[in-house]
């Protein structure tokens, strides 16, 4: 196993410079020779036209680079809240992250959200304070914000230099100073005036490290002189164990600080084998997790992280999530501008597989004889649905194709056809996500669409038991139709669906007609009095009669449909609405306002917890009350609170 691999992600608030940092990493590692600028729309990780137009990074891409013979896989992560699923799935497969902050804006809301997600997945981090060249850049203030808002032990490894703006830095651990000329790093003597400050800073880093690392504490107490390698190793351990966060500075745009960032990625972030995995994994000979599927011009690619064993082209795999066989045709390492076919993908590798037919995000791939299922990446249940139709009738099939491609790439999107109107219903997690999807339909699939208002999926149920005796008789010249049945309907508990019980004894209805009765009832239950699905009841077939010539399966099915309609007319239905499990993360200052707002939305507060220096509020809120929530939440918390929600259960309105 290679000791030299790093699987990292770059996480940032939109606009902090993630794309530019990634671009510079590709430049310095020699993968591309002309750096693309974001504003030209030529950067090489952002390959979707939709992203180029918006200038934000949405879709993950894994890119392999080499720095001083060390392989680094860079997994791109989006910054916008609606794309939390993308952030989550990348966090799940990477071993470490570089969190980019804007030196002027400091810690922004999305950085807070993403930071907490990284806490949850226990991802070791390095902080890069970017945009040091901008007027108003403040390295120390940003570090204070990281400590206060994110609750991290932030260890500044750099001291910025420059009387007017940023023109170099001191690396306090190596005690060396650098400047850049035309994007090239130059070592310079440490300015006299900074020596004291540099020594103080170094001392502070060592003392903070000694507090969390027993080995360094021992050496420190015994009064040993601590060389760079000793401190570096201690800092590596402390970072990998999530005790501290090394902080660097730079200006990606001006190509200042990127080489030192690459060094720090290799020095402080973990190799794959340093991450602790489940004991279950230890027994399996092969395990890989799919974290992204992409349909590009070459066809479908499945991005996987190999946890155990190795993959080779031509290999047969078992998708344990779906219980399906798969075969790898090719394995690729994805570079910024090309892809390279591999003959082997060892444990720790992040690669793209061609040839898989069924696998999508969150599925485990393993050997059929030694199955294992890794914890999946849960795609939140879609919460907003829009009816969409192609503007031009001739675009129907292009629309269906486009929707299908988008759904297979993004498991938090789903599409279905409305039975009554025939319209396509696209569901997702948020308004921006759907907006992006619609733009993609327009740009990549060339379909113009009409979009309806967002909708909630209600259901109906009965609230009282009732016996229905139904006699169906038709005589109109040809062969007659006859069916008679006695049905008992009873309400059942929430989320129990529909239960059918056959109590016929003595053949009063022949066996072969009984499935038709069940079919008729299930079919009729698809649309209740208000057009929603009818659920949560039990129907018992008590008795009935038939006619030798005139009875048939069709006659019994029709009779069941009509009996069900009669039931609804006599007992009526009650409306059930979807209730969401909402989790709000907010700094302490806004807890009261957040709770007040949730109460106004008919929310029930379940619990409040302090997580690091944020408060997490869990509540149940009707989905119908959640439209436009993100705007309100941002407004009442100065943009600092965030939320996630998923379907919980149905309840009477
Ligand atoms: P992302 O949204 O996090 O991917 O950020 P981008 O890399 O797209 O950067 C957002 C904007 O900030 C772009 O216009 C960049 O050119 C600019 N930018 C990025 N890094 C720096 C920097 O170090 N200094 C300055 N002045 N601008 C930067």
C-alpha cells in the first residue's frame, strides 16, 4: 500500500477561491501549463457549461495530481447549501480537507455549515486563508473567527509579510521566509524585525501541540531541542486525530502560497491507511463505495473509493446494496484534462469505473462470496416538487432523457409522471437545485420547459370502520357480468399502507377471482375524494356470491373499484400531510428567533443540543409550511444559521 497517497477535498464558501486554489494546484503540479481564470470560464475542474455560466462549482469531480512524487486526489466539493448531499458524499470518501477562507470576509455561513459536516464525518483539516492580496485582508482576525465561531484549535503556521499588502510570508516551523516573483517561490532572509514574533509563534504552536500529543509533551518537558521533523510529526498526528487545525495563508489568484499548501497537504493530512474504518471492513477482502455517477461524452462513469482489496479491469463485482452483479470494463484515473486507464486500483484509491450498469451513489461493491455493505450516503427525500413540461411537443423524448440522466447523477433528485395530468414531476431538495437542473435541461439537453408552482404530496385516509355490501350486475345483450361481495373496511395505524385479508370460506367466491378484488381496491385507492392516494386501512373480504356464467375476474375487479368508491362517499376521507424532520444549526444568538419561527410554522420542537459552539434544534414541521424557509432563516440569523430536512412521517392535518 502506498504511503504517499492523499485523498483530499477543498471546501469553501462560494467565492472564497476554491476553484482558483484547485486551478493553481493543477498548475503547480504540472498537469496544465496555462492556468485558466475563473472569470474566463476556462478552469479545468469545472467542466459543466452550467457551472461556467454561474461561476460556481456544483458537481464533484475527482482529479489526480502529483507533488514531489506524492499522489494527491483532489475531490471537488460544492459550497452551496442546496448541494449538501454533494458535500456529504465527498466528505464520506476523502481523508482530509483544505478549508479555504476569504481573508476579508473571514468565516462565512457556508464555511460554518461545511465545517460542522466535516466535524460530523471526522475529517482532518488544514485552513487556508486566501485572498491575502485584497485590501482589508486580515489574517489574525480570520484566525480568531475560526477559533470562536468554529471552536477549532487553530495553529497559525504562517506569518504574513508586507508593509503595503501581502508580499511574502514566514513559515514559523521551518523558520524560513519566502516571497514570490512571477508565481515562483523565492527564499529570503527572515526580516530582523520579525524574528521575535516568529519565535513566539513557533513556541505557541509547540505548546498547543504538547497539550494534545503525549510524545511531544515528553520531549518538551525533558527540555529537548525540537527539530522541524519532530514537530512536523507531532502536528501530523494531532491534525489526523482532529485535535488541531494548521492554518496557512496565501493568494491563489496571485499564485502566492500554493507550493506551501501542497507541502502541508502531504505533511499534515492523513494517508488512507491512517483513517480508522469499521471492524467489519477488516474481514472483507474487497470493498468499494460508489460516491458519484457521471454521464459524460464517453458514457457513464462511476466514481468509487476503494477501501479494501484491489480492483482490476474485467473484474466481476457484486453490488451488495442492490443484490446485482457488475463487471468493470475499464478503470480510469481522472486528470484535469484527460483520463488515464489503470491496470489496478489499490485500497485507498479514488477512481472512475466504466462498464457498471446498475450502481449509483452510496452503493457498496464487493465480492459475491464475501458480501459487505458499507454505510450508505443517505440521499435526503425530495421535498419540493414541480410539474414541468416541454415547451415544444417535439421535445418530449429529449425531456425524458435529460431528466433521467440528471436523476442518475444526483440521487437527491427524482422524477415521476403524474397519473392524472400526465405531466412530469421533478422533485428535489431545494429551489436552487431545481433551478440548476432546469438550466441544465436547457443548456445541455436543449429543452425549453414550462414550470408549475411547487407542490406538497398529501394523502387521504378513512377515520371510521364500515361494512360495504356491493352487488354488481350488468345485462346488456352480450354475456352478462355479475359479482357480489361484502367488505369490511377499518382504519389502521399511520404508515401501515393497505392490508387485504381474505376471509372467504366454503367457496362463496371462487379462489381465482379473489386477487382481482384486491387489485381493484388497490387501484381505486390511488385517488381518493380529493385526488390523493388513500392509505392506512385494512379491508377484509367477508362474504360474497357469484354466477356460474356471468362472473369473471374483470367483473369482480370492477365491483371492488365501485365498492371502494361507495365507501369513500359514505364515510368521507381525512387529509394526511407530510411532516418533515428539520434540523437547524445556529449560533447561540439566534436560537430564540429560530424556535419562534418554527413554532409559527406549526412546528413541534423535539430537542436542542449544543454541538461545539453551535446549537442544533430538531423539530417536526409540516412540509407545507417550509416553502421559502431558507430565505427566512438567513434573514433572521444574518445568514449564519443553516438547516437540513428530510421526510419523517404523515400526520392528519
Ligand atoms: P469559489 O466560488 O470558491 O470556487 O471561488 P473562485 O475560485 O471562483 O473565486 C471567486 C472569485 O475570487 C474569482 O473572481 C477569483 O478570481 C477571485 N479570487 C480567488 N482567489 C483570489 C485571491 O487570492 N485574491 C483575489 N484578489 N481574488 C481571488
